[in-house]
């Protein structure tokens, strides 16, 4: 079996960024490393190594974690995700398409998006006073 060289440079940096975003999403959901490891039948050390950027993650594991955390996969892999946010869906139907037809999940995202927009409007109005 060939030895895989360690990641370095840009690839290592991307792996570290993805790990950091995975940790951010886990903490936003109020979950511990052990909670997530138990749910997926993986070791706590595996998840910790991924979040620390020491180990990579395959596409299937990433998709499963994104679904569990209720985040789009793009959040973890798109370096410009935050900048693209205003272009993300604004209607419940668009959220349903993005959620793969899962209307319950789409509704949660839609309601959260509406609340974020309302909070931002209040903040802007407060700053103008």
C-alpha cells in the first residue's frame, strides 16, 4: 500500500479551515465531541483530529456531519460562503430546493433567515438614530 504524503501548504490550510468550521457548527448546536462521536459511532479523538485540521474528512462523513448540524455542506467547503449569503434563498420554496425537498428543514431555515433579516434591520435602524 503506497504511503500518502502529509498535506502541506494550501491543502493543509484548507483542511484546517474546514476543521475549524466543523467545530464552529458543532458548538453552535451545543454538542460536545463525545455527543457527536457517539451519534456516528466514531471515536472522540477522530472528530477532534478532524476539527484541529490534523486529519482530513471524506465527502460522505462531511455530508453526514453537515446534515446532523443542520448546515449546508457549502458552509464547510466554500471559502466565500459568508460573502455569498445575501444571494442565498429568500423564499421558503427556494429553501426547499436547497434542502433537497425536505420541507420541514426548509421551513426551519426560512424562519431562521427571516429572524436574522429582522435583527439586521433593527440593528441598522438603531445605528441610524
